[in-house]
C-alpha cells in the first residue's frame, strides 16, 4: 500500500509540475508565434531544434543517472570533467559549423550561436536532475522544471520589445540553463550516494533510449525546415508544438513508472498498466479537445496566420498519442533491461525520418506522421507481447539487456 501511495504521489507531484511547465511552454510559444509570424517563428523553432539536438546527450545523462543515482565522490568528480568538457566542445563546434548550418536551414549564424549557448551547462544540470529522480525527490525535480519554465516565459515576453527580439530571447534561454544548474547543484548535496555497480549493457540501453526519444521529439521539425517552403514549415512546426504536448505528458508518467519499477520490481506490470491507463485518459481528453475546438485553439495559441493547420491537427495528434505510448514502452524496456522494444522504436524512427525528408506538403507530413507512428506502436506491442510470453512474463535486470 505504501509503495502504491508513493507511486501516485510521485505522479501527482511530477505531473503537476509538468502541467505548469506545459502552461509556461504554451505561453512561450503563444507570445512568440503572435509576435514573430510563421516565417520568423519557423526560424525560432529551428534554433530550438538545433539546440535540442546538441543537448541530446543531456537526455542520455538524465536517464543514466536516474538508473545510477548519486556517484561516489571520486567518480562524481571524474564525471563532472567529462560533462562540462562535452558541453564546451559541443558549443565550440557550433562556432565552427555555424556557417554551413545557417545556410542549410536559412537562418542567422549569430542567432544560432546565441541560442545554443545553453548547451554548456546542460549535461551537468541533466546529471543533477537524474540524481534527484533516482532518489525519487520529485518535488525538487518539479521545482527545477518550473524554474526553467518561468525563465522561458520571461524570455518570450522580451520579444515584445521591438529591437533585437531573438537576440534577447536567445540570451535569456542561456541564462535560464545556468541559473537552473546552480540551483540543482545545491539540491543534490543532501542526496545519499548509491554504491550499486553499473553494467555496461544497462548504460548502453539507457543511452540509446534517450537518443531515440530526443530524435522523435525534434526530427519532424528539422525535416519540415529542410523539405517545406518557409511559410509552410513555420505552420507545421506550430502544429508540432501543439501536438507534441500530448506525448510530453507521457514523459513524467514514464519517469515515475521507471523509478517505481526499479524500487519495487514485483509490481512492475501493475505500474505499467496504471501508467498506460492514465496516459490513455489524458491523451483521449486532449484529442477530443483538438477535434472539437482545434481551429479555436490554433487561433488562440498560434494566431490566425496558422489556421491552415487546423484541419490536420487531429490526424497529427494520433501520431503524437502513439509517440507517447512508444515513450512509455521504451522506459519499460529500460526497467526490464530488454533490447527488443528499443529495436522496434528505433526502426520506426528511421522510417519516419526517411519518409519526411521526401515529403513536400503539409498534408504529406501529417499523414506520414500519423500512419508511421501508429504502425510502430502496433509493431512494438506485438514484440512486447511475444517477449513476455517467451521470457515467462519478463524480468527486471540490473546489468543490462540480453542481446537476442
């Protein structure tokens, strides 16, 4: 009973903070979409997507430290050198390749450098977040997320100033990462050290899942900027911002599910079922809202210049609902230390990416997203079912996946 109580309380705390962050995220994009318009808004989302690509290792680090917990002092100091070193090198790489990137995506070279500055502290912040999640201190995790979200709202508000709008927004985005890292550093000081040995297979599987998750979140936005005309690309990325809010919900649910499974493996199927049920209810509610009030939401959130996406929003969101289920399945695979689900979701990502870069209309992008992601969910469900039967309803591994 106590285990279930903590499971639900963790979900409430992290879910509420995720809701607040989602509200802040909407405010961020509402203000900027209205102020910038589709073309400049498309540029903004390109900067954000490139930054997300650069901080992809941060998602890997979060998941790895969620499995590992706080490391002993000597190992922690060694890790810190690597985390900060990778952050600095990543940003330095942007300085070197800013020219070709700006020409590829048709954006400002200077703004690309400014927006990606937050990559420097991102890995250290990610490690601290993972440590807090391992300790199931979700109140502190939520506080960090809310703090960062508040900074983003301030950054968006600065765009109302008519001079150097995107320069100021990018600078404040970077400041948010640094301030959040400073706060997180103080939070982890009271977390006890975890002495459990780490298996290479577990770390590898966790890292692969994190990379796949990040790519699923950003690949369609980058593909749109590459394959669609600027105005249409901006409209599509606006739809992606709205649609990805559905699979964003699965992130907090899957994280709590993972740590609950690691803490109490005997109830792993119960945690999986509860997580899928809660996500299904929330996703169904969101889809009903998009179907019934899609045009009104588009005008309210993005503005009338984005109204062309309204007819396609429900179809796109079926794909996003599927993406949330894939996210839950991949976190389950981490707890189970299995490779099969990771393989199916990775293959789905490759097919989706290849298809998008060969699509050139809003309709094609939307339908490809819906069809491919729903098909990937079906394939993943079959693989999970077969795996459970073959393995005698699974196990929870601590040393990494068994390679089939």
